[in-house]
C-alpha cells in the first residue's frame, strides 16, 4: 500500500516541511550527484552512519562493499554521521519515496507544532531512528542513510494527532491496481507492523538492505515526543479548520 494523499487540510504554511524536502533534494543533487558514481558511494561512505565504526567493532580501514564493483574503506568514529546520514539516500526510488511520505504527513504535523518545533522534532526522531539501527546492528560495517527514520517519527506523530484522518491509498496486487480510503491509524499501524516483522531477521544477524529498526525507532520516538512538541492551541485550531473544510466539501 502506498499513500497518495490525505483529507486533512492545513491552516498554516508548511515552511519547515518544504525546507526539509529542499535540504534532502539539495544533498541528493550536490553531494550525491543525482545518484551518479563516484559521488554516491563517496557520500555514503563519508557521511553515512556505520554502526561498527561508531561502536568500535569495525576498525578503521574495514572494506565495505556497496555493489559488485564498488567498495570503500570506512573511517573511524564520527558521531556527526548520525545527523548527516538522515539527509542522504541510496537511489532515486529511496529519495522520491521518502520525500513523498514527508509531503503527505509532514504538513499536518508541522501545523500542530509550528515550523521551528517541527524541525527540532524531525531531527530528534531521525537521531533516535539512527541510534536504534546502530544498537540493533552493532557489528555492521554497512553505512545506513535515509530520511525514513525521521519520517517514521512524523508518521508516529500523525497517528497520535490525526488517527481518523482519511488517507487515500494505492493498493497493488500483482497487475491489479486500486485505490482505497482508510483512516490514518489503520494505514500507519499496518506500516509499523511491517517494520517490526521486517526487523526480526536483523536481530538474528540476517539483516538485509532495509533499516527496519531505524523505522521502528523513529516511529516510537515520534509517538513519545509528540506530547512535548505539539501546541494545544494549534492542534485545536487545525481540527476546527479540518472539520469546517469537510462540512463545506
């Protein structure tokens, strides 16, 4: 299932959401060369978060394979990569999918917090997501990159703030495509369950190419942090605006 849009209008301009989308796009263009080599591999090696390097289980110089003909030697401990990694991506599908999810769910969460609080909330969720991945894969020498952990936090906040907001979903079953409308809590709960199930192999030392525990950590952080970052007056104003919009619609 893939979210197409929600029926949840915003009351204020989504300044931080679009700024974050812009920062991720800028990193993809100027640091990662739109996914071309060697810019992609160099950026992932230097700015991605590597659990083994951060925890000292993978010595500097350890070779990391990024594909059949690509590899790099990791550096030493650099905790700044916990932050930089959330603005990098591994391919076009990765960045387009992440930024689409952010555009669908970020504007409403920002509406409930204000741009400055939302930006801080986003960064904290991203850091929590990366650290969850690091400690779930302490021996890994593979860099982790992507905004999906931080966006998972946004989705967790959305589930708390707007659980019954209608979300239009694209459902793909083989060659069959259809669209359904479900309440946000159902779509987001299903997504979270998939991340939990997908993360089980990583705990058994059989992790794949998706950082499921980063997604889980980000979502849980979003649920936990939203009471501290939401502004009650903004939440109430947003809900009144949404209710009036649905009546007019």
